């Protein structure tokens, strides 16, 4: 998936850090002006080992995240017009990630529902969600297990799963 046109203020191979007090650290990585990674981080090195933040967040992305965390609904297609992304994965992962962007703010889908829509298995969809490099904008947090939240960011419990629940609560989905 490539919505590239470049973010003003983002340079090649640029790492940026943004701190949202209630949510913790958020780090972004850009390549050639396109967002290639957006992740929650407890500390800068937690996401990008050996690569310290080198610049402030580009204003369009910071404004988008501030709006989102203040509780404003965010349509993924609108966000991707503001912040161009470039996703690199297997063809299947990219199909799953594209399907994630179609789940509306405030709604959820199950791994099984996505799997049926893609002609795949729920576990494969879960693995593609786990590999999603762009949190929030490619909303893997909106995908639930049949019997509960499921996992988030590769974890089935702890702070990562609590963050998934908090994001869904923020969106009014749970």
C-alpha cells in the first residue's frame, strides 16, 4: 500500500518522536517523506534500537494524532490523505492491512470476519495484524478475537493489550 506524496518537513530515513502524556511515547519513521512505521514506545530505543530521534514530528502527523487522542473520529482515508504511508510486506500482509483501513472508526471486526472476506484463516490474519508497522492509521486494534480482545502488538496481555482496550474505548467501540 502506497499513498506517497511526501510529508512536508519529513526527510529521507528520518526518525521522529512524539510524546502524548496519557498514551506514552509514539515514534515514527519516514523514508523519502512517507511514513513507514508508527509505533508506541516506552523509550525511543524500544522501537528503533540504535537510532535516536533526529527531528520533531511533522506538523500534519502531530495534529492528526492530537485530534485522535482528544477523541475526534478519524476516517482512515482522510488520515492517509494528510500523512502518506508506504507499507512493505508480503502480498497477503498488504491485503490484510488494506482491509484494516476499511474498518470505520468506532467499529470492530473479528479475525474470522476478515479471514472470510480475504479467503484466508483467522490465524494468518492475526499474524498480518501483528506485523502491521503503522499503528492507529492502519487500525489493527479494531480487530478482535471471537472470545474477547485477542492480542495487540504481539502480546496477549499486559500493557499492550491494555492499550488496545484503551484505543477501542477512546473510539467508542467497547
